[in-house]
């Protein structure tokens, strides 16, 4: 892992992902999360303050060890029991059927093998467990989608692997038994980076 990914990018990520609109979406998504929870792509810990006291324990993973320097103070301030690990969502080091919920916010876009990661999420969920997600991805608007595909190679270089052209709902639906998902444009972000998918998928 290079200096940019380990030192510079975590600070840029924390700055760009901490706006009020995104925090409103976090709060809305996480308010019904409970039990034993896994968060993939924990990043700098911006979700921590939105977990309720119904979360009995949170296991958090991120492949970028540089995120911990910013995340740790938020972990220490939280009333939730949080364990942070450096790991990849494509090979989760957890037992099968060990979580009530998995959380993922603006993370799937940067996972190289997102299909494998979603299969792993499904594996570690207990029957009836839920996958809570909000992601940005491919817009159905033809002109926007065309430009998303064109600039994704540049985006991947400057945003540590982030892709703009992933059809998130289709990817999640291919793995899970049930899914409720809403799609919409962000209020404040440009259309190219602000087409959002927010949903809950359930393991049967």
C-alpha cells in the first residue's frame, strides 16, 4: 500500500464524506440496525455515532490500515463495543452465520471483486439477517451513465479504486433472496457521483 493510499487518501475521504447530507443518509439507514453487526469498509468511522444502543457489538473491517488513525478516536468515544480489523470484504475472516446485520456505506464501489464481497456478506449473515447499504453507482440516465463510464478510469486512480459505473441494485439482488432498494440523485452532489442506491437486503 502506497503513501497516498495509507496517509493522504484517508484524510481526503474523511473530509469529502462528512457533509450534512451524507450524515442524514447514514442516520436514516442505521437507525434500525441491531444485534451483532459487521461493517465492511469502515473507513474513518463516520458511521459510529449513528448506531443505536440496540447494537450489542460491532465488528468493523477495512483493507486500508491507514484509516485507523482517524477512526480510533471515534471508536474510543463510542458507547458501542467496537472491534476494528484490517481485512478485505472479499475474504471475511469470520465464521459463517455469525452476524445479525451487515452495514456498507459508499464502499462497494471500491471493492475489486464486488460479487465475491457480496457473497461473503451473505455467508456471514444468519438466516433472516439483513444487509443495510447505501452506495453510489450507475445512473439509468443515458447521458450521465455514458460519462460515468468514461471517467471511471480516472476516478479509480484518484479515489483509491472507486468506480462510478456499478449497477449496485442489480449486483445486490443477484446474491440476496429479498431486497428493498430506492434509487435517487443526491441533493448536493453532481449527477456523475451522486446517483445513490439505498436499501436493505435479507438472507432467507
